[in-house]
C-alpha cells in the first residue's frame, strides 16, 4: 500500500515539475512557449508573414516544441522512476 502512495507522490511531483519547465521555439519570427506537459503558454506571431507562411511556420513551431516536451517528459519520468533513458 505504501509503495502505491509513494508512486502516486512521484507522479504528482513529476506533473508539478513538468508544469514548471518551459520550452521555447522560434521559426520565421513566430515564437511559441509550452510547458513540459505540452500546454501552450504563449504564442507570438509575425505580422510580416503572409497568412499561408504564418500558418505553416506556426504548425512547424508547435510540432517542434511538442516533440521537445515529449522528450523532456520521458527523461524526467526516467529520472524519477529510476529507469534509464
């Protein structure tokens, strides 16, 4: 029973830690900030880009940041659980 409580505490600690980690990515003057839980914190657009280029750059920027957040999540989970990564 205590092992399950300890595991639950580890998961809560991981969630809290990931919420505080910030990942910033920029592409073509568009900047996105997400936390380690892949939640978008802020988006800054580039008004000089046409709408098509802006949409494509935003999509790519979000995908890059999301990919990095997943890697961060896996590394932090490995640290907390003791599994190697």
